[in-house]
């Protein structure tokens, strides 16, 4: 998951566009469970975790196989992967301290390694000296901490021999017995068996987060089949839009006529304002998805404003950490997350359970709302005030979250707010507007 996929996305989408359209009855899959979707949107903030044996090298997960790390060496890293400091309860507490309400972890990335004890492959945690089931332990820890649990699962698999790597970016995988040819029907059965295994052992999952749909072996038809399969596994489980071939580049929106999934997935960028279709920005706390020594980390200001602007656009933020090879989340990342949690402890009312708008995000900041209350998140002030676009409804009162009154003036086409410098938050000053019913 990086800028390398842009070209692949384009190629995959061209291939998808040339596929014959499915009949409507063939596409048919039950729709999203509205209650599950609304509950997920209300959470607004989650932790993404990219982790596996590649953390031993400090290179990117999946993508560095055969590039920065020779394929033969990469595929044997599991024999040295022994994260003895891993503590699932500690990870859950870190997420909770950060104000995160859900976790999504890579059950399998593009490299094919599975971080649970799977009955369908030997390329899993039982091949490591650690020999513990990460998904089992983390799913239990999340339940105990009151955090929703989900998994990321790669559709493409550059290790599994039935995935047609001859038509894929990853190059040759391991050879099939007796010179058999790769078979995508067998591969899809393998993948679906593993998904059933995950859901039945570690579920219920809030969501299954697919990726790797852009390569030629995956088709529009297979996307619809997989979406229907997920609905059968658990009708309440959410499925992201990467289940099919309709994602449009890194902005992550979905083209009409493709297996849409339940929400869009902008990557490494805040999505555009959209309060009609659910979406979730996925972004790294540093630069790389997997752990990298001395990777550049985002400032607290950048982290908070990314979260708030995402929610102000009516999206969720899935914020990524890459644990170290010993099983710990890097201490400086933990500190940053806890700083975010401290901010949310004071300001979370303006984030959790809100919807984006009614004021669209701008250089000044953004807004969220809940019922008759609008939360104005001000990043930039000019000459002691901020001038906002107008509202259709009349403002009844304006105050800070602590109740301190704020001076305001409402005209037909704009609203002016004034807050003394001493009362402003240098990152995000939240002004609460109560509207007349």
C-alpha cells in the first residue's frame, strides 16, 4: 500500500473496464446492514496495524519482497520472527488511550504470510519460533477493552501458488506440484476458506478490509462473488470497496456499476467531503506502513488536524502503526497516540457520534454537527477573528466546549467568531454553535 500501486490500479481498472458486464441478477448481493454502518461511522477513529516478519528488515510489508529484500530471503523471515514482547492487552490499551474505537490488523498482506494459525497453509505463525496465534490473542483483548475488531485481508497473494502471479506484479510464487498451472478458482476457494476460518474463530468482525484488487487475476465477477460470500458469512459485517474493481486511484472512491462494498477508502489523503456515501481515510502515523527505524513521524498538530478534517468531511480515520519485530509498538508512536487521546478526552464531544458539516472544510478549519449543535473547528485566525460561510438556520448561542461564551455575529452570507488568543487552542479551537430549532 503505497504510491507504487498507482500504475497497477490504472492497469487493473482498464482490465476491469474491458470485462463483460454482469447481469443484474448475477450481481445481486444483500445490501449493507444500516445499523452496523451507522455504529461504525459514529466511532470515527480507528487503529490500522501493518505487521509481520518483514519488520525484521524494516522495509515495506509485501512491496519490498523481491525488491529491497530478495524473494527467497523475504519468504524465510518467518523462521526468525519471534516477537516475545507482544502483549495483545497492551496494544488494546494503547488504542483505547489514543481515543480509538476499533482496530484493523493485517491478517494477510500481499506477501501471503498469515498471522494466525491457519488450517489451510503452513506459511503462518506456527512457522515462527513464537508459535502463538496473533489474531486469537488480539481479538480477545479487543473484546475485553470494548474495542471493535476487524482484519485487513489481501486479495492478491504473491506467495500462494494458485494465485496467477504470471499476470501479476509480484513475480513467480512457489511452484505447484507436478508443474500444475495456477488456478484462480482454487485460489478463491483458499481465500474464502481462510476468511471463514477468521470470522468463525475470531468474530464477529466489525469489518473485513480488503486490498490488492487491482491486479489482472482479480475480476469484476470475482468481486461480486466475494461480496456475496461475505454477506453470507455475517450479514452485519461491513466490507470495504476494495472487494471489487471499482476503486478510482488513491482517492479511493467507487465507480458505479462495480461491486461497491459499504464504504470508500482514500489512502494517505483526507477524502473529499461526502455525506451521502460512507468513507474512511487510511493513513500512516509515520511514512511507511510497516515499521521502519527512524521513520519520520507526523507532529501532534498534523495528527489532530488530519483526524478533525476527516471527520469534518464526514469520514472515519484509520490511523496506522507498524509494530517493531519484538512485538512492541514503537514508544514514540505510543506517546504521540496518547497525546491524541488527551486532546480527544477534552474535545471528543465534537468528534464521536457527529456527522460532517454543515460548513465544508476550508483553510480556516472544518465543522461537525450533532442535532441542533454545530462544532466549528478553527485552525487559522485572521486579525483576531474567523469568518465562516453562512448558515441557513439562526445561531442561538456560541461558546467554547468549557462553556466560556464566544462573541459572534451572524449575517445572511457569513458568520464571524471572535475568541481571545489566550483562550484559543494552538492546534484546533472548538466553538460550539447552538442553532434555533
